[in-house]
C-alpha cells in the first residue's frame, strides 16, 4: 500500500511533453512505452505542430512547487524504442 507521503510527492512530479501524431499512428508500441512511464492528466491536439501535448505525472519528472509553471520535457527514445526517458527542456 502506498503512503500518503508518496502520493503527495508523486503529485508534485508533473511535466509537459509532446509526441508527434505520426509517432502515435505509425509506431503505437513506442507511444505505449512512453505512456507506460506516466499518468496523463491532460492531453491536447496541437494542430499547428501536428503533435499531441500531454501534461502528466511521472517519477521521471522533477518535483515542482504548487502553483509553479509546469516544466517542459523532451521525450528521449533510443534503442529502437526499447529505452524511453524524459529530459527537462531548456524552453
């Protein structure tokens, strides 16, 4: 059973990232691997960039203070989709 402290910490590990619509449509296995590393709390189709933008909770994200701007992350896919990670963006 999870502790209340873990739940609070997890709720602070929030981030924003995007995946191309092409990746989701043409490589669903890799897209599922990315989604397996987070809990999506919001998704929006960004038509201007042809991407899906996600706000999610993940232990891979840094903790942020309540009320802070959600940091952006780049999705790092390597080894043919077998290794998935997130790197905080400089945006």
